[in-house]
C-alpha cells in the first residue's frame, strides 16, 4: 500500500481511504494507493510554500541542478525496478518501459544542466538607471499527470519546474502512479529538501480538482483529455493562475507520391501501434496521395497483420488498453466504424495464452474513411489507424488541418520545396519531415495548437513556461 509524500514524509490520506490499482493485463487489483482529497492537498500546498520560504527557496541554481542530476543518475541506477513498476501499472512491453526510464532520467539530466544557464537581461534606459529583467519561479506549481506515459510525463513537467526553483505538488493518474511514487523516494535520496516535491495520489475529481482550484498554487500544468483540460483551465482562471495544457491529438501522416515508402512504412506503423495507440502524438490519420493509395495501404496492411499484442513479459509490439472504460471506448469506435461500413483493411493479432480479463485490443487499419466520419477527426486513443486519400498538395493540407486538434504532423516527400510549403501551412505544434517522433527528444519544444492545448514543454522553452519575469529598476544618481 502506497502513501502520500507531503513535506518529505510518507503519510496515509487523512481519512485513511485507499484506491485499488488494477492490472490492465487481467483486470485484477494488485495493490492499493492512498486516496488523497482536498484536506491532503491543503497540507501539500502548505508544505510547498514552506519549502519556497526555506532551504529550497534559498538554494542556488547550481545546487538545484546538482540535485536534479543526482536524481537522473538514481533513476538510471534503479532502472530495472522502475521499468518493472511502469510496465505493471500500464501493461506496456518491458522494452518500452525500459526506454521510458532512460527518457525520464534524461529530463533530469537536461534540466539539471540548464538550471544555472537561464540568464536575465540588462536593459539600456534613462541616465542614472540600472534596469534588470530577472527570471523568477512561479512559486507553487501543480502537476496533473496522465496514465499513458506516467513516468515520462512527470519528468517532462517536474524537471523544468524544479530547475527554475518552483516547489511542486503532483497529482498522478489514479490508473498509473507507482513510478511517480518511486521517483518521489529517489528525489528525497538525491537531496531534494522536504516540501519541494509533494505527491498526492487520488481521483481527478477529488485530489485533482482540489489542487487546480487551490488558491495557494501559482501555476498549473495539465496533461490529459481536452474535456478535463477545460475544467482545469476554468479552475485555475478563478484564481488567475496561468496554466499549460497538453491535450489530445489526431495527428496526420501525409504521404505524397514521391515519398520513400519503404522508409516511411515502419515509422508510420510504429507511430500508431506504439503504446497501443495511447499516445497523444500518435500518428492516427494516414493521408495518402490518390495514385499511390492502393499500393501503400497494401504495404501498411501487411505490416498491421504482423503486429502482436501481449503482456509486458512477452515484450512484443504493444500491450493492453489501460482500463475497462478506455477499452470499452476504443472497442466502440471499432464496432461503430464496422457497422457504418468503413472498410476494415487489416488487423493485428493477440498473442496466444493471454491472461483472462485483460484489456487487449487488436490494432486495426481502416481504409477509405469518409472525411465526415468520426474516425476521420475524433481522437480514439487506441491502436486504430484511419487511412484516407487526397488528390494534390492543396487537398492534403486541407485534410490535414480538418480536425480540432493540432499537435504533431508527419510529411513524407522527397520534394524539398513541398516539404517547406506544407510544413509552414500545417496547423500543429511540431512537424516531422521524413521522420516521426512521438514528441521527439527532451530538447525539442512540444505542445499543441487549437484543441491540443497551449503552452510549451520540453527544450529550453519549458524553462520560460515554468517561470515568470521581474523587472528591477534601480535609480543610482
Ligand atoms: P484525463 O483527462 O481523464 O486524466 C488526466 C489526469 O487528470 C489524471 O491524473 C486525472 O486524475 C486528472 N483529472 C481528472 N479529472 C480532473 C479534474 N476535474 N481536475 C483536475 N484533474 C483531473 O485523461 P487520461 O484519461 O488520463 O488521458 C487520456 C487523454 O489525455 C487523451 O485525450 C490524450 O490525448 C491526452 N494526453 C495528452 C498528452 C499530451 O502531451 N498532449 C499526453 C498524454 C495524454
């Protein structure tokens, strides 16, 4: 049974309540977490405020950076245990979970190194004045984390927040939070002062809502669904607290008739199958130029038939869907599409001897998806690829932009002028040309436009999001 981390101490929820954690591979409870609520959030926010007024707030940027570096190293030292926890919580293949640990460690290494490289400005002003613009932390930052890449998403928001000297209260997902708790343990070992990081597990409507509406927070970052994103924005707005929202996507892979199809194929398939399609930046729409459509869809179909779904230990292409609700939702998209006559071109298979009661779904490729069909513009958040054809460059751009989302896009063409023209006109926060990375590395600023959210994480830009400025005007005459 896991506890809450408040002020450097591991404690039960005030009212002692707990939540069962469910293994997505068999639908069975395997451990319990504390069910934090508003009263626990109050304690965590107060502890964060004390940390800012105490040792953490007085620490130099270099010292903060050293702690983050130590945390990165501790994550690598404990990589196998960390990966096992992540795989158990989410059902993802062990290889993917192991890569996730390296990615989390990388966040702490990157932002540990960056902590003392954020400089201010000196502004020429009137005679007799010194004007300096310095970067300062927001103060207490709230972090609401989803279940799909729980460890990576935590590293993505926590590392830059701590690098800038903020104190954090983290509310991980009730569906997957074991690596967040482990990271809390390692952060204490790395020397993070009490209260600089507090972790409150619990339900979104309870602990999450209490945190984002708390008058004691100064900034919030939320990664999750667009619907909850609206609630978070409304809650923070009541206290005029700025927030970064990383929401969903329906990212297009645009394949022109001069593309290197052999090079594109494995990357396009991986971009939707990876993590069973539960990736905000999954390439879930495949837009192919008409005169190569049949040929390329045939190639994709063959790859889809080879995809296998299994448990973390089987360590094959992908694992189960996270929970019963998402499983039902993804299945409904598939059965509704079949019922409405959308051609099911190919599907992967479930590995033999899977445990009973797991949320395993075969990856599916749908072809000739009508442009006004749900599958053409709604986020499934499962291993479902919607293929559509386009006539020319203009049509491709129109189709690519024809959803409410705008997170990532992939462009496949050997024509350099077309690469630049299309990249410029695609509405999304990231564009990949002849490659595709689910968000890319820690160095690359990431975030959406339209209903995919606002604000930027990753890269040096995240340090600006995680801080604000103060202009100091000194008259010396
Ligand atoms: P979700 O919005 O249901 O939950 C996300 C987090 O918000 C969880 O920790 C949850 O407990 C919390 N939450 C729920 N209600 C809340 C409330 N009222 N106030 C505050 N917090 C609350 O989303 P999910 O089911 O965990 O994830 C699926 C969705 O998230 C998909 O739409 C996906 O695209 C999106 N997502 C986006 C990114 C990104 O980087 N853009 C990354 C991962 C997931």
